[in-house]
């Protein structure tokens, strides 16, 4: 019974249900109907971690789990926002920007500052993207409200929203992330992973029909505390920049493994992860394009080992989840997202889901960890207007 309850908590909502929830909250808080309702997805990164701020490659999918925002403009400069899970925030448009008090409003209002929106607005957010699970609930908030504020009609518009949301997250929320999360939220496609080249932001849709191969990606939310604003993420980024200075390059993208001999200690480990992770992404794409989905498993496991040993961003809960899943028959497993908590993913046969869940739950009990949560990740669609 416990597992059924947990799985149910992380079922995605239909567009109709999400729009209904957001519209009801908007009406209850603001007393009238919204102008529009938009939705933007969270994401799971299949492989390519901590590469997006190093001009590298990554391969995320958009989740069916989305943030829905009911939106309406105001003629004055007042901003009123409500969230089903994060209470309310009110202020003036000029209050929004770098230096504002830290809260969920940094993500929900920050894009208005980045986009140069001068008018006020009202917004009500409802979401089924798990918060704190490393599934990019923050980017889902940013991209939903940014799309409502400045509705995209072309791919160039979507790229502009990505840049604005990254700027908001960096400057308003104070999290020095790259652009992977926002890019997949704005460009995800049903049944596909998205190969992102963060050097020039070219995109390629990669078919990922897991069901046709009897496979699924099981997401294991460790329930371990997860935050990118605590300084550790920034330290990893700074180490990569230091490694670039040592190597005399502007980014780690052109660095080959043999070039790493010029580094030592921590800088060697950090750079080695990025360089080898880029190659793992390309190898994964080649296997997916050849229809050899099961064979990406060892690459996922190698990615986790690199993140654990060289980049040092895993925690015990992530390591135990991956080890238990693999011991129970998963083809491979790795942490996903920024790390320091959050979620892991395991590539499994669909009919082995219960076996793998049992193994992970048992391992968590043995280690004295709290119960993990689970969801099955299916490649879904990008941010869009619902109403």
C-alpha cells in the first residue's frame, strides 16, 4: 500500500487538470478569471551532468510533470503571485531583480526582470513537478511564467526565453546554473531526448521510444535535501574555470583526456569528469540512434562513478539508490541533476519496476534512510499555452 501511495504522489496531471487547478487558485486569490494558462515541464537529464556551463553536451528529456500558471496582466506596476505549495508574494515590479529577498518569487518573478517587462501582473502557480528532487522544478516555474509574459511564436522566441530564465536564475535567484534545464523545458518533444550542444546551443532531437523496447527510466527521488544555492554548485563551476586558466583554454570543450596531464589534484578531477562526460553523451546518442537502448546502461553507471569520485557531487542516498537498482537488474543507474541530493535514474525493463523498487526500499531501510519516492520518466512536450 505504501508504494502505491508514493507512486500516486508523483503521477503527472493532464493539461485539463493542471489548468483547472491553476485557474481555480487564480480565481480564489484574485477574484476574476486569468487571461491565459501556460504549462512548462520539469526534466530528467539522461546523461551529461555539469557540462552545460562548460560548453559541453547534455541529453535531457522533458517530463510529463509540469508547472501550470494562470496569468493576467495588470496596468499598474503591482505583482501579485500565489502558489498552491509556496503561499503568496506581493510587491511592485521595481522590487523584482537582483538583491530581492530569497524566496520562490525569485524564480516566479525573476523572468519579468530579465525580459524587461515593466507592467504588473497576477499569476497563480500549481505544479506536479516534485520540489527539491533535482528535476528542475525551478526551470518549470521560470519557463511557464516567462512564456505567459512573452508568448513565444518562433524558436528564436523560445531561445530568448531560455536566456532570460537563465539570467533570472543566475542573477535573481543566485544559482550559477547553465542553460540545460530551461532549454529542455522550452524545446522538449514527445518521445525524444534532446541533444544540446551548449557551445553554440544547437539542438538535435534524438528518438527515445523506451516503451517499444520494453524499457523505462525509473526516477528515484532520494528525499535527501537538495539545493543549488548553497555554494557547492558555484564551487564546482569555479574549479572548472580555474582548470581552464591552467590549461590556457576558454572552456573545457576542446580538452582531450591526454591534455589533463597538465593538471593535478582537485582541478584534475573536476576537469576529467567534464571531459569524459562529454564523450559519454556522444556515445549514448550513437547507441540510441542505432536502436541499442539497453547498451547505454554502462555509460549511465560510468557517469555516476565520475560524478561520485571526480566531481564529488553525490551523497550516500544517491550512491545507495544506484547500487541497489543495479544489483536488482537495472542496466545502469546514475544521479541526475546538480547533485548534493535530489534524484537518481535507473534504466530498467518495465516488468522489473517492482523488483527494483523493492530493492531500493530495502537498501534504504538497511541504511536508515527515509523512504524514497519514485516516478517513471517518459519524454514529453515543451512549454505551451493550455488555455
